[in-house]
């Protein structure tokens, strides 16, 4: 168990969860449909010790962010042990690339394993939700559903359902975001006049998106994906103070997507609580899309992801200093 690491991939919402029914328990106010992003990985090692701590990419994390999660874990596992966590991302952290989803999914699986317990994926999903709601989806691979108000996510379709699907992540900024999704969601619920309309209008998106996903119809799915993130950002822009995650690089990528779409290429973008743009497309179109994006945005980093698998354990030695 000494060099054992849990490897988990982030959960990218195609149809977004935004807003909580219950803040402490992270019960989502809207249903979400997500794909687990193979190619992006969080690796986490947990050892039991006298005190909780979390090191992310060699940096000490604010214990307050993790305390409710660890306390809940101890209650649920009926243990008084503490967790010493070392975790690394192979992609920018806290920059709107869903690192909290893979982070808490890997942490949940590794912490449970460190206490020598075995839990079902459903029970792990319920525990991970206390870290962040999107993490409850990241304990599954492939395509995953988290219904509004649900305590746990559900595996909908395996990654093999659509092996040609690609998600290109255009990293327009490597900086950590200034407002966390947790704070931004609370603000949206408290004072965006569009929040009730967002909740109402989201209800229709998931059933239509699921049906398009089952048929592997990228255009029908893409239209729902675009509506979902656009409406989510409209809610934020209408908050007081307004929340704007978009930067000039974001708009440049969105415009390039629009141009490609007009030329008949199937590119469907989405965004989360950060400036990055994630583009849904098919593998055959990837070279053309990358070329156009790079021509128009010099130096743009593009990460290619695909429907990925559920968290797994590997045995590997990591040198903390390399990542500090
Ligand atoms: O679960 P959190 O706190 O990481 O929030 C996720 C929010 C979005 O990424 C914007 C949407 C989603 O469903 O993942």
C-alpha cells in the first residue's frame, strides 16, 4: 500500500449543474450530464497520520476547504484517524478545468482504501459529493448523470459507447480563477434575477441531451451543450456584482468555433467557472480544429481528451520535490 496512488480523471459537465439545493451537503439544484475526461489525471496518495493535511502539486492547501469533507468521512467510516494527502494534477489546478471533481474523487477512493474499507462506487459517489458535487460524477467512467437533488451520481453509458468523441481543452489561461465555483454559485442563487429561470429551463436540457448521446448525434447533443453553458454564464453575468470568467482569449476561441461551425465542422463548445473553453468534436475533425485554433491564437495550449475510465489504483513512487 506504501506507493499506491489513486488516479482519477475530471468530470466535464455537458449539461451543467449550477446552484445548490442544500449548501453544506452539496445537493445540486439542477441535473447534470457529464463525461469523464480521459487524458487529464489527478494522482493521489493517502496515508493515515496524526493530523489532516493536503499537499497539491507540492503546495499546502487551506485546511478549512477540506475539514467538512474529512469530518464527514470520519463519521461515515466510524474512524478517528486522520488523512495525510499528497496529490498532483497533470493539468492546471483551480483554473476551471474541473480539478475539484477529479481531486475529491481520487481523495475519496484513496482515503477509503487507506482505512482498509471497501465501498461500492455508489457509496463512494455519495461521499465524494461532500467534497464537491461534480466529484460524485468523477467516481464513474464514461457518461454520467447527477440528477437534481440526488445524493449520488449514476453511470449512464460506458466510455466505449462513443470512442470517436473528443474533447479539446483550450487552455487560454494557466492562472487559478479569482472566484471559486462555490462562491460564484452562492452569489448566483442569492441575487441573480435569472436564477429561477435557469433552474426552470435546465429541466428540459438533460432528457434531450441524453437521447442525443444515446444516438451519438453530435449536432443534437452539441446544441444542448451550448445552451447549457451559455445560460449558466448568463445567470452569473446578471449577479450583483456580475461574475465574468471570460477573458479575451476565451472570446477568440469561441469565435473560431463559430467560424468552423459555419463551414460545416461539428464543434460544440462549453465552459465552466473559468476562462477555458472545452470543445466537443469527433476524432476525424481534430487536426483541422487544432490547426484553425492555433493559427488564430498563437501559442494556445490544447489538451486532447476522450471519454475516460473510472478511478483506478496504480503502484508508483513519486518524488514530491519534482512537483513543488
Ligand atoms: O462541483 P463543483 O463545485 O466543482 O462545481 C462544478 C460547477 C461546474 O463545473 C461549472 C458545472 C458542473 O456541473 O461541473
